[in-house]
C-alpha cells in the first residue's frame, strides 16, 4: 500500500483508537463530589497513579466539626477578647525559655534571612504554643472537607488539596494519610498550608527532607524564609501606638499595605508615642481595646505578618508576643 494511503488510513482510524484507549481507562466512582476531576488533574500534572490517588481520597472523611470551626474563627472576637488568648504569662514565659534554649540556632537563622528571631518564635507561639498543639485533624480530612463540602471557600481549599497531593514525599513529615494538622489543613509547628510548604519550606538541616514537625532547623528556617520572601525589612518597624488629637482627621478602613508617610498622619492629628522616621510609609489601624479604641501605626513588616494570616488582630498578637518575649530574654540576660 502506498505511503500516502497508509497515512490516510491511520488518520481515519485514529479517532477510533483514541476512543478505545479512553474507554479502557479505569473509571472510578467519586467518594467525594469532584474527586475524579481532581485526581485526573493531579495525575496529568505529576504522572502519579490515579488508582493510588483515589485510594488516598477514599480514606478521607467529611468532618462536620471542621466546617463548624471554620464558621467561628477566633478573629471574629474584638481585640479586647482576642489579645488575652495569646498574650498570656505562660505563653510569654514559654517563648522566653524557647528563645534562650535555642538562641544560637535562632539568631543564626535570623541573621541568614534578615528576620528578627523573636518574630519567628512568636509565630510558633501563636500558631502551636511552640509545637505543643499542632492540630488533631487528619490533613486529608480537613482539605477534603473544605475543598469539596465548604462552598464558601471551596476553590481555595481544593487548590490546597491538589497541592498537597502533588508535593514530593520528601516535603512531608510522613506518609500523606498519616499527617495531622489544624482544622484548615495547616501542618507543623508553623502551621504551613500545602502551597507554603511548596513555596517557602526549607531543608535547613540538609538531610534531604523538609520536616516541619520534627526538625527544628527546618521549622525555624521555613518561617524565616516565608517572612523574607514576603518582604520583611530587617530592623524595620512593625507597629507603634498613635495618639489622635481632638481634631484628628477621620480615615477610611485600614489597609494592610502602608498608605501614607508617617508625617502625613502626624499632620492629620495622629502623634506617635515614640520617635519614628517621618517618611516611613504607614497605615492607621483602630482596635477595640479594653479601655476603648486603640490607634496603631502599622508598617511594612506588619503587612508581612498579615500574609501569614490576614487578620490585623493576628498580626498584632504576633507583634506584641514577639516584643514581650524579647523583653523577657533581655531581662533574663541582665539577671545572669
């Protein structure tokens, strides 16, 4: 048969061959709505076995308690009730002890990444009480529940689930079906979501694995790297109290990204309690304190903390815990 005829014959049969190949692929019934589509995407993007991926997802359970927790976040409280959750004497003392015990490692990592070590410690303190409470939920349960059964934020959590399934084995603290974390699917002492593990987690101890549960160098360096990659300015201000005068100009809603030079806010009637660079870009945050409204100047480094958690109260809790820890470390140093 001439070559052209063979070519034409093959082309005419190709759609049928393709149809037979597709028809011969295994078909899985979804244990969770949208599961097969997700498995196909992960298999396509990574080459992972769809049978194994389905077996993993089949194990995951819908957890109503996860949805309930998502619907009542601590950030819904006013600052006067939120602050006492994290700024306790115990949490401060534990942070001071943690800093002093691991000082050499912390300060080495802080210098390497240009991030103040007390803020690395404060993140661990706010997130997991320095590794003591890293979460009780299976990560797969959390992300399957929120990715498939929580329409309000399903798009985000489905992407996190996809990223988790695509992570290399050496980026995880253990087998995927054994990982435990928060009700939102965050893992480790620093509570990294899967995309943060992919983008910012660091193998600081050089053992070929990223272990955010058991390797303190990996844990600390990953938090520091996260801050550095999001624009932390070494030695830059985070937040400072502002005192409005009686004629202070009312401002709109707070914005995480600094809006004006500090001197502009001073001209509008907001005086800083401490000396600051008048040209420093800032925003003005109002919080509901125990004694009434509190005004705060917030700066670039405050915005960086909000990339970890969007709540300005979270960022303020991290900031104040970091300051209290550093004060405690210096006080202990003077006693020695």
